[in-house]
């Protein structure tokens, strides 16, 4: 199983569970859902979500995702996984609470850190 990760609010994830489909804001504005490899999660979190509480980290089994996944270069530095379409919630195999520390910075949740 190849796992990719997506950061979202707890509220958005709870709404997605009711409909069995997850749609991020970026799907509407950019045409895809931003995801990360395990090695990219902290950099993304501290760049885009610094100090933001109420987040969850979705562990996604890429083999179960019904929409197309493309690994694309961002700012000519790294290749990030992007999901081009809605995310079917049965592809989400793990949901981890993802809260910033007292300094606003994120660290890998213990279950994810134990995987590396």
C-alpha cells in the first residue's frame, strides 16, 4: 500500500464522512486536492497551517483512490501528489489529530513518526 497524506480541518473531514466524498477548497479553485508524501507533511504544515488548531491528517491508500493521482513538481523543487477529483472516503485508512505545538509549529504525530 502506498500512502499519501492530506491536511484538513476536523470539521471538513466530519462533513465528508456524512457524504462519503471529500472535496477540498483547492479542488474547486485549482482542480485538485493537495497531498504530501510522509517526508513532506511537516514542511507543508508549517508553511501553510502554522499555528492553526483543529486539523486532522488523513492517511490515504493511493491504490483505493478512484480519482487520478499525479505527482507534479511544485516550484521546481519537489514532486507532490495531487488528486484530480473528489476523494472517496473509503480510501482514507487513517485519521490522526494534527495540532500545532505551543510555538505554533507542527511535528509528526506519534503514530506516523513510528512508521518512519
